[in-house]
């Protein structure tokens, strides 16, 4: 069972959509603000501005990432091949999905849409959780910064996420990280901060399906696997 499988598949599907850049263009000046639920950027990628349209994290069945849009489709679409039923071993990890999506952009001259922005932010968020001691350590840091109310909402499957204030994202992520993502995606730094403020709560929500930290070992193991697979995939694509 994959905790992040559905989220990664939805992000990858949006990022690979050739109409993503036209439907969800980046580099638009927005006023950063705290949002609820999926938020403006993440909501536009995952099926609309509210959680009932196309993606409802409280209602879907957590399972492997082949729910109607399989790993074969993602990998095959990026390589130009039709790999249904013939996908090579080692291509099924969530890190491989993100690695192929991001690596495929080296030939495109720019990311373009919000789906690709979120795909680029996903490993950034997971790496931040890992370097802060895993899920419990990351939550402890967030609550220690005065975001206890917000963190509680991320663990609660019965209410929308109370997202972070994008203006405070620099307290969690270095300016250099934000600038690097902006440079590689074509987004502006305001959009990167807004995306992080929305994505981090949703990732925590998906990693805590029981509303607590009972499954933290599984969550941290999945983060490690994704980061490892992503690193290997991007290295191979260089």
C-alpha cells in the first residue's frame, strides 16, 4: 500500500498533460495568502479549487499508484513508448515517476504549467521532512514555530488543511532552494512559496491516514524510497 501513490500519480498526470501550461500557466503575479483545503495552485492541479472536484484526499482508497492512470502510462508517455504490460523492472517506484517527469523536461526548454511546478516541489517537500528527522520531527518543528493549529488540521481527515502562510515559507526552506525551483520551472518565487505552503500540508495529510503518527515508520520508509529512486532516476538521465 502506498501512502503517496494517488497524489504522485495525479501530479504526474497533470505535469505530463500538453495542455497544462495553457490551462494552468505559471509566472502570474499572485498575492501570497494562507489558503484552506488544496489551495489555489495545488487545487488547480488536482482537480479544481475545492476538494470535491476530481481529488478528495479524505475519500479515495489508498493503494498503489496505478488507479486508472498507471505507471505504465506515465513512463510510456514520457519515453514515447507504449509500455503497457511490458514495463521493465525498476520503473514502478514513485520516485521513478517523478524522476521521469522531471528528467523529461531537460528536452522541453521549460516547465510551463502548475502541474510541473508541483512535481518539482514534491521532492523538495519530502527532502525537507527527511532532513528534519522524519514525519514526527517535521511536525515538531512546525508546531514549535507556532503552527500547532495548522498541523492539527493536517492530521485531521475530517477537515480541510489549514495551509501555511506563504510569507513564512522562508522559515522552512532556504532562499536558494526557492530560487532554484523558480529558475528551473519558469515560475516566480511567489508561486513557489504558495505551492510549498499548500503542498507540505497535503503531503503530511496523506502520510497520516489514521490521523496520527502510528504509521510513521511506513511513512518515513516511503519518503526514503521516493528520494532514493528520484535521485537514481535523475542521475541516470543526466
